[in-house]
C-alpha cells in the first residue's frame, strides 16, 4: 500500500458503490448492483458476501446476478414480490429493476437456496451513501516501520520455508498466477500470494519477525482458499499460542479482516502465513482445487475498531476440510463391484447393469423374491400427459448365482414414477401428481387393467422431493415420505381444494381397504428412506439437515425450511442422531466430498432396518443408509432412551471407492441377502436441467454374508396356516410378505385362533407384536381384545393396543377411561408417547383428563418427544375452555408448557382470553421465580396495545 494512505483518514464509498448512468433505450438507473451468484451466497465485486445494498429513496435500482456455477439461481425482493428470470448455466445473468421505496430483503427463490445462505439486505437511506474508515498504521520495530505490506518489493522482515513463498510478490492485477477474470483489488505496489491458481500445488510457510502490539485493533487483507490448511495466524511470541486465524473465502479479491488485540496490548506477536494444502484431488471427477493458496497484504494497527464495508467476517467463511480420498469414477458395473470395501464375511456382486437396467429410481421385492424396479427415464422434468417414458421391470435370479438372469417388462410409458410397492392384488405407484393402483394379473406378470388414480394433487415443484419410499407398515397401511420444497394438496380426484390434505414434508400413509389418506407425521427435509424396526417403529433418513428421525404418529419434526401448517406448534422434535455425517464450519454443504472422517456428507438415500435373519446378530435392528456424497453405506445403532431412541454412528458398512455411485435404496430378500439399486451418475445433485444427468447407466448389486443360503420361494402358494407360521420366521421378509397376503385374502377363524395363540403364549414380544399386527389387518381383533391388552406386561404391546384402539379416530367411553388411568399410572414413557399420539386423533373435548395427567409427568421433562407431543395434543383445548386450559398449564411440569399455553390463549384474541391472562399474571406475580417472571413478560407483550399508526404527514409542517 502507498504510504500516503497509511496516515490519512479514508473516505470510501459503501461496498460495490453503484455506477450512476442513464440508459439510452431504457429508464435511467441510479444504482446498479452486480452480484456473483452461487450456493455460498451473493458476492459483490469487492468480495463482500450477501452485501447490504443501499439506495436513496425514490431512486431507480437494478440488481443483476451472474451465475458462477452449473446450478439454477435467481434474485427476488421479498416485500415487493418481484423476481428475476432463473439462470441455469455458468455465466448467465438476470436482473430486477425497481424503485427504492422501502427497505427489503433480496434472496434466491430456488428451494433450499435461501436457507443455504443466498439472502441479503436492501436498505433505503437518506443522504449520501458514504462511510468513513479510520486510518491504519504499520507496526514498527526499533523505530522503523515493518515490511508487513511488502512495499519494499522484498520479503524483508519475513522468513520463508517450503516452496510456496519462493517468489510470492506480485504487482499487477490480474496477476500472472491468477486467472485473467480474477480481480485481486490490492492497494499500493505489491501483494503476496502462495501460488495463485497457477501454482496452487506448492506448500510452505511465511513467518514475520515479532513486533509489539501498540494499538488495540489490527486488520489485514486476505483472500484465497477457505481451507483448513491455507490460513493467516496471529501468534503470541512468548507463548507461541495462536490468538487469531483466518482463511480466505474461496475468492480472489482481497478483503480486510479485523483482529481484536485489546487483550494483548504491549505483548509481542508475529504473523504466520500457512499454505499446507496441495489442492490435488483424488476424486476423478472433482478437479484439483485451485483455491489451495492464500493471498495476503497490508497488516496495519488501528486505534479503534475499523469499519470496512467489505470486511471478511468469520461467520461468512465456509471452511472446507481436505477432500475425501475417493479413488474411482465411471467404472463398469463389474469393476465397481470389485472396487468396493466391505466388512469381514461379506461380499458384493453385480446382479444387473446397463443396458439391462438404466436409471433405477425405486424398487420392491415380491412374494417370490423377485425385484420390481422402476426405470426413471422421465426424471427430472415431468413429461406432458401421456408422454411418460418410465417403465417397470421384473428381475429374477433363477439359479442362485447372484445374477438377475431373468428380465421382464411389466409396464411402460409411465410419468415421473418415484415410488412402488406390491400387495392387495396390484401395484401401487407414486407418479406425481398421481398416486395410482395398477391391478395385477399375477399369473402372467401383466397389468390386469389400466392404472387407477386413487389420489391426485401431489406437487412437482421439486421433482427429487416427490412422494417416495413406499413401505407396508405393520398396521396394514402403505407408508411413504415427501420432501419439504414440493407442496402437495392431496385428495381423491375431484376433491375441492379446501378439503384436501396439505403436505410438504414428512411421512404419509394410505389404507388399501378403507382408501383413507392421512399425514402420519410432519417435518424433516427431503427424506428418501423409510423402514420399521422389530417393534414396528418407523424411522426415516434425511438430507441436508441432521440425518435420522424416529417418526412418531402426530409428531412435528424439525424442518429444513418453511413453517408447520399449525401456527401453534411453537417447537418441534429434533433428530435422534448424536452425530452428523458432514464436516466444516457452516453446515452440511461445507462437507460435500470432504467428510470421510465423519461418515461422508449430508446427502442420504435409502433406509433399511436389517431384519433379514442370516447376517450376524450385531446387525439386527441397525439402520443402514447410503451416503451419496461420501460414497459409502452408513450404519446407525438405535438405542432406546425414554420414549424413543438415540442413533449412534457405527462403522461404515460399505465403502464404494467410486464417486459416481448413487445407491438409492436397498432391501433384504428371502435368503437374508440385500439387493441395492444404484442410480450411477457423475452428477450427484438434483437439477431441473435434464442434461446434467447421465441417461444410460444403472446398476443392481447384491450383498451377501457367508451365512446366506439362496432359496426359491413363492409365498402366494402357501396355505393360510403356513402364512401364520411365517410370523415366527427370523427373516422379516417372510413376516411382512405373509402378513400382506393374509390381509389380501381375509383370514379365517382358524387363522385368528392361531395368531391369538402366538399373542398369548409366545415368550418373544416381537412375535407377539407380529401376531397382533396380523390380527389387526385381518380384522381379528375386537375392542374388548385391545382393551384387555392395555394391561399387558409389555410396554410395546400396551403401546400398540393404544394406537390400534385410536385407529378410527374415535374411542369408547370405557377405552377413554382406561387411557386416563394409564396416563396417570403407567410407568412407561413409550406408553405415554402413544397416548399423546392417540389424543391427537380423537375429538379435543375427550382429551382433557389424559392431557392433564401427561402434562404433569415430571419424569418426562427431559424426554426427547413427550414435552412436544403432549403440547400438540393439548393446544386445541384452548378454543374449548380457555380458563380450564390455562389452569391445567399452571399445574403442568413439562418444560415451556405454560409459556406455550399463554401464547395459544393470547392467539384467541378475545376479551375473555385477555382477562384470563391478566388473572394469571396476578397469580404468577405472587411467586417471583425466574420462570414466572419470564411468563409475566410474555403476558405483558401479548396484552400490550398495538403501537398507534402515525400520520404520514405528521411532524412535517416546518418543512
């Protein structure tokens, strides 16, 4: 930097000061902002991330974005409701032009992008848009200024090691070691770089001489890689302790970083610039990281904290760990299988590959052990009606060699199929906007008629978040999942809009006999995996947000984005995982391809609770999921805790060693082996651009343990009693298939008697549960039977009896009385969880006794689910009797229950409700605890009169 700039105050325009110009063929633009757009945020020319854009009131403003990646972006103003066209390709630009009337928020409307960080402020101001910056001063030693800005053109006062700083000083912009379009933006004659984008492979360290801290603040300019091993450190000379460090943020433009040195005044420090990152990628389709370098300039002291318009703040930097060592890409199916690393005793072989199978998006296994696989040729863009290209294939291994040597086409010309299951005489398909049933001619493996549209209104806003992951639940309902950025309004064809079921994240279910549809639980992100454990408890795997959820009927779970449909939820249920599978300091996107040590990254697909019977016992009831970015299959151990579970990370089960692998789902077969479908593709992220995805590849693999023994079966030929006996099989495949067949056939009295024998006498509670579920789906249980089970010694049996009694959304007086007693006396948190679910299914007027008892359970204060679940059951009671509702809340012992009740009562916005809150305020004031004082403050806020609306002309008379 020029020395004349060191001592004089600087007056600088706010970041990216807009150019003022008049267009010849358009209206005059007063403020013209240009921002680079990426998933990391919007960036101004001077490097600022999501800068605050300012303009004078009434001026004309244009915001232009330039796409910096192969991904869809746009820019919109929240309050004004305007947005630009979308840009999909790198280098494309789009803009919005508007009058600056009021401050607003600009953001990207593409689902997930705002949550990922593409959002900033637009501010309307009066007066000139300028800011003053305090002058800085070079540190000195022995009375002489140190060469910390490199204006000597040498490395005087510095010591270098390694090769990165052999010739590190540059004096042109763009520099000879950076790409031509990159602007460094340095001041003075020189800046320093450890290699730029040309020589990024070099590593080394540059260390300054020690010097005394003579002022409370410092700042320096930095840019380059946001990597752990490319950084600037400030080090105490006496203790050698690093007191501050900063990387760049993955851009070329130098930005100032402010350092608070008040705690180190009059102590000696030194600067250490580190580049220990070569940037060399071991992932074939991930290029070398040219940002594996660091640029530096201009360390100065300041008497007060300087305010830079383009300050690089640590919270805006996404620090990236080293790249994962994934050594293969683009392998043949045979080579891909050979390249994988498995646990001892296991092997994997290629069962089918392209061209026999292409783009396998979902699959199921039938009663013969055959695979029904959907080829998703239409994805990611729905075809016009009648022009779908998806098809369903039937694969079979006829000789036990692990190869699917038989292949049939069941059905073609389907559109955007994302889910499939078999049962009840047909094929169930999710093909947004439809949920369909195809009657089956099982003898000929052909459709017995055209598809029947059972439900419509499924959204296609984000086509990798449509209905998916179909599984038969133990209760005879068909379950599935749905993503957060697709907005569905589901109903039977012809259902009026106001009678449809809204859904945009969570688990849903459909009953094949009653044809009822309902949301089982709300929340999560983009789940693409669902399965049930030995006790019939459902679990899903999620993307971007923490990955594991125990889904509870009626639960509202953490959402990636958006709000719950019920505005009185106030808080939701979080992940059960005690870990995460990504690294980095700024969420999951920071960990893509850089999270091998943590299990791989944020993108999970598939869910399988292994209950196949032949693998070692240690794998039973563990949940398997594929980690797409990590190219590995993760395994979580599920451990009961309170009313639910904790999911802990186990050793990864399979390492694919192939960055193109994309396992979407996996299921065990009659032999206990596991089949896997692999959407094999170079691109691992969803894109609405169909050309981003490979259209010619796909694989099916089979994982076997040395204990597995291949079998040929056809359960459709089994007798009813044989199907009953299959409920005792150690392989859950037989259990589920047999139960589904019995549900379809409708059971006899003999079947019911045999199942009740298992329920009564079998010592294993999981076998008792299987009998209970099969009795339920075959209509073999009366209310009397279920009420009797409420006294069963097993908490699992009692819990399921509660759920089945509330199945029809109404319970008898006797049953309700038993529920009330259980809420007060049952020792099981799991039972209380099921009671809280059941209460949400019955009329609010019947909930009082149970809710009151559950809310007073001190033992559940720290439970993962119950404080929220009891509230979800309680909140509608406010509309029935607000006074009684608040009285119950006063006695509640669950955390936040009273504060929730205060908010819910206030939301009634009636004079009666306000009077109830005033009386409560008086009672709380008599016991001045911290909690009561907080609740009083909440009441005061609710009861505070709205601020008067000021006349727009008031106070301007003197002007």
